């Protein structure tokens, strides 16, 4: 009892700081904050011909997608080869059609809501306090995190920029339509720009990965690798970059990976997303997709 | 008020157990982090060690021990929370509050130690 009395200040302080810690955990991972409701943009389906689709392909007058599976570095890699008549079919969408914090949905659920033909997880902007958020021609966040971003312009051009070098407003003025703020860049001008020691959040281990690449005008690839399972080890960034190079990408960019890595195609999840050691889809803030 | 052996012995044991617990927690957390390494997480156990050294000194007064306790828990939690957020790949500016309070408490602890030392010379 005497000891408790002597250390009463420490005990009260400890209780206070534990409550503060619980609040931070809830604020970071649980409490939803909606900043803006967004009307996910849809483009008129001008396809007049017949639609041909199966588990591995989709084709109409405007969009052609072929899905292939590769096996490299003890890892299964899924590649969606995309040819578009118009680059405007390459889009992004928010979870719950809302820009905010801790607002997440499964990639497949967001994809279904926007009638996506093909979708991958995006940059998971929601876990960051800063970093550009520019989606479908609208700036939602213009604070720099110093990230290396992929800028997708209205004309379909891909450009890698650093947030410290140019503002979101300047990029919008130049014609930016979507910005993906995760990184790093894997390939620019057909050359690998990551080294074997490059890291994302200090991780250079083999992990599930998601990447987007541009091969030529209106010709893109979405790439997702399995990982963290007994059948697939996962890829390092350098292995991913090397693989993207074999696909002849002019520009390739790493998106949020790990448990987030998900590819959705024709109504099904293509890969084996892993969450907490189990094959299970993890909810994310946003997706990149192909659709009308 | 000066604390003598029986009180400080209990506290020393608490600090030793805390140090090992934090070290074990950090290693287990890192083991399941899929290769994401956080220096903050791995070095969190250093604060309880420093606390142990300070409270092990003879004739440490109650105020100083309380300040050491509060400094250690604040900075240890800062490192652990920073590690958790780093490993998850997210940020939260609120964790800087641990750091600011921790620094203030460390300054107060140092002042308390200096005053006591100065008083001892008189």
C-alpha cells in the first residue's frame, strides 16, 4: 500500500497513457472519417459489337484483356494484358465511393460497384496522412509525402515524378487524370530503376506484389504476384521489376502489396490474396480498374 | 523522501521483467512483419534498461523515480507505436505527442538528478 502511494503519480500516468495509446490505435486503424462523397465516374459503353469473355479473356470493340499466369522465383504471377481503344477506360475508384480515412472495402467489392471488367488494388492512400490523392481528374489531397508517384495523364501517358518536385495542382494543370502515390518506380524509359537492395517501407523481402505498367500507347499490363504461402514465396522489388521488363514495359510502377495485392477479372478474384497468414482478401482504400 | 533497498528491489525486478517482455514482444512482432524492419520497435527495450540503471542508484528520491518511470513508459510506447505504424506502412502525427512529453519528462528527470546531486554536495 505504501509502495502504491509512493508511485501513485506513475500509476495514474500509466493508466492515462494506456488510454491514449488505445485512442491512437483506434484513430489509426478503426475510426472512419469521411471527407468527401465521390460519384464514381462511368463512361458510356460505346461497344456495339458482341462481347466475348471467359475466365482468361475479355474482348469487345473498345477493350481487349488477356490474362496469363507465369511461374517465376517460386511464385505464381498473374498478368493482365490490356489493349484499349481509348485510355479513358483506365480508371480509379474509392472504397464506398468515399474519400476518407479508414474507409475500406475489398478490391472485388469496389470493382463490382463500378462494374469493372478488370481491377487491382491501388495505392491505399487511406493509411497515409500525406501524399497526393488525385483521382479521375480531381485533387483530394495535395500534401507531399516525398513519394515517387505514377502520374497517368488524360492522353494515357505515364510519368514518374517526385512529390517534392512538383505540386498536385501543377500536375492537374498539365493534364494529370490519376496519380498513384506508393512506389517506387520499377521501370522508366525501358530501364529498371530499382536495385536489388531497394525497399518499400524497409521491406526487401519476398512478398505479394501489385504493379501497373505501360507497354505502348493504350497498351497496359496489370501484374499481381502471390506470396506468403507454401506454394508462392513472393517477389522482391527487383524481381518484380525484372519481370515487368520481360513484358516490355516502358514504364512500370509498384503499388500497395502484401495482403492488399488482389486482381479481379470478369467477376472473380484471380490471385490468392493473403491476410494474416490466411488466403483471404484484405480491404483497401481504392482500386485501379478497366471499365466503362 | 529517500527509497531504500526493499522498495527499489521490487522496482528493479519490475524493470528487468519489463525489459525482457518488451524485447520478446519486439522480436515476435518483427518475426511476423513479413520482412518490414523497424529500428524503433527493435530498440524499444533500451528505455527500461536505462530506467533500471537510474533507479538502481542508491538514495534515489521518490520524485526522481516517478519521473524515470513516466519517462520510460512514454518513450518505450513511442518506439513500440512507431514500430507498429512503420511495419503496417502508415503514419499518425499523434504519436509525436509521446516524443514531446517523453523529452520534457527526461529533462525534468535530469534536473531532478542534478538538484539532488547539488544538494548532496552542500
